[in-house]
C-alpha cells in the first residue's frame, strides 16, 4: 500500500472557458465547471493551486468577485519569456485545480 499523498485529491476538473488579453504581457484565464455547477466558495484574496503536468503546482490569485460562483478568473503573465521561464502555458498544461 502506498503511503504517498494523492496530490490530486480534492481537485476540480475545470474547463478553460475564456482566455482574455488584459494588457501588455497579461492574460486572464476563466475556468468553469463542465456541467455548469457552482464552484466552491472563496473569499477575497484567495488563491488556487493549479496542478500542471510533471506534478508541478503553482498558486494563482482569484481575481473575480466571490459572489461569482460560476467561474474562477486568474491573471497570468503572458510574455514568451515568462512562459519559457516558468514552463507554463495555462491552456495547454493545466491538469487540475484545487482551492487553497
């Protein structure tokens, strides 16, 4: 029996519903439930753990209002240098999201 924790326990499988250009070098990513179910509640200042390929987990702030339970919106640096440096491209590498 494995004693290692399941890194994906308690995670959500969400769809990238929209990628929005917010300004030079910044995109925001809108995640929704595939079935349209409300997402877990959060408070102002909350972050999400984004599980990427290769068991990489990064935290991103939730930027939408807590009353908007149908989505999570997260800003992310969109420059090529930042993507290469972080080995991150949200729309291609997100595996799961968990509330922090």
